[in-house]
C-alpha cells in the first residue's frame, strides 16, 4: 500500500521590517527630502488656520468679554449650548439647514458624476476640451457675481425670465421675494457654479480605467450604456463613496456668503440657516461665546456624521476615508 506523505511545511516568511535601523530611516528621509519640503506649506496652513484656532473654542464655555480676554472671562459651562437648544427659532433654522443640505445631496451630488460620464463619452478632443472649459468657468466666479446674474435674469423690472412669462401670457413672478422660490434658486445656482468643477476628480478616475476592459466588453457586444454601467461606474465607486463621506461632513456647513446674498426679510423664514444665524448673533450682535458654541455644535455633528458614514462604508466593503 502506497504511503501518502504530507507536503513539507514551509516556514512562514518573516514580515519585512520597515526600517531596520535609525540610519536607514535617516537615509530614506534624506532621499525623499524634496517631498517633505513640498509638504511644509500644507502642514503650516493646517496648523495656523485649523489647529491653532481650536484654542478659541474655550470661549463657548465662557461669558467672553473682549476687554477681559480668554483668561479673564467668566466660566459659564454649558450655558450657551443650553440656550441654543431652547432658542425658539433654533428648530426652524436647523430644519432649513438640513433641507438645503438634503437638496445638495439628492439633487446636486449626482450631477457632477453624470456630467463626467457624458464628457467622457465625447470622442472629439476639441469638443471635449471646449465643453470641459465651458462647464469649469462658473466656478471661478464669486457668489456675488452668480447671485447678481440671477438677479438680473429674474427681477420684476426687465428680467428676461419675467419678460418671457409676460410675453406668453403668464403673470410675472417675484422670484427674489417669494419664499417658495428661494430653495429652487439656491440649488440651481449651486449646480450652475459647482457641477463642472466637481467633474475633475471623476474624470481623472475614469482616465485611470484600463482601456482593455472596454475593448473586451466591445468584443462581447456591450454598447456604450452597458460599458458605463458595468465598467465605468464600478471603477469609480470608491471615489464616489469617498467624496460622499466628505460631503456628509458639511451637513450643517452650507457656506455663509451664498445664502446671505439671497436672504431678505420676505424669505427669512425658509432662508435663515445656521451660518447666517451665526453671523447675525456673533458679529452684528456681539454674542461671541454664543456664536462660538453654535460653531462648535456644527463641528461635532459633522465629525459624528463622517465617522458614522465611514463605518457604514467599511461594513459594505468599501475603504472609506480612513
């Protein structure tokens, strides 16, 4: 009877050490010295503008007086946070912020993806570059210019939109003072200004896809739509999820300037958001501690949202942002 012998066991390979000695680490650092030098401006930016200002969060727990300074101001604990959650207008302001953020996620977020897929399907180099430049340009306009252009188009006095409505027999609409038109105007302006710029990362990800995958799919009879659905979208899924997680972090941070330029006394009920409320309470009314508490609350909510969505993305098999 033939004896069956087990295959010889191979010893597990030792894990390679990153740095065997401090001298090797020094050599590696010196070899990549230019890369570390290039990091210096970015590191300094985050230290000066992101980390050092965190010291000022202390005033959210104080009754801060500018002439007394942080060290001399009275400590009041959670007083300003309690006031925030008991403020009569807080729920309305929070709901306005969440509604606009929801519109950004549901309406705006998919548009750069769709636009990038459409631009990628353009075969002519000239037309592709021309349309890319065309959709990038609005990003370089400030919100003041974007809102001013919208004002000229929708104003009751000679605006092209109202003139067309009157020409076709419809009544003119006061878009700027109507609460019902604030949110559509807001999201349309966001799409026009930012959608083109948002395609850059997606186009770069699409360019990194192996062309052989498309060749193989064409040989199997797949058309353009099937290639997009089965090759392009799965290939950029990780980028989409990463950008989605980063977008979720700004759930309460919609930006002050855009909304403030559209805000007026007639639409304040639907247009007042946390950013504009912080400006009113902090700068115009001098309530520095209270406005800092609101900013602190925004940061905590953003951090929790990023950590939660990142954990969910890892559970479904994606990498996440960390």
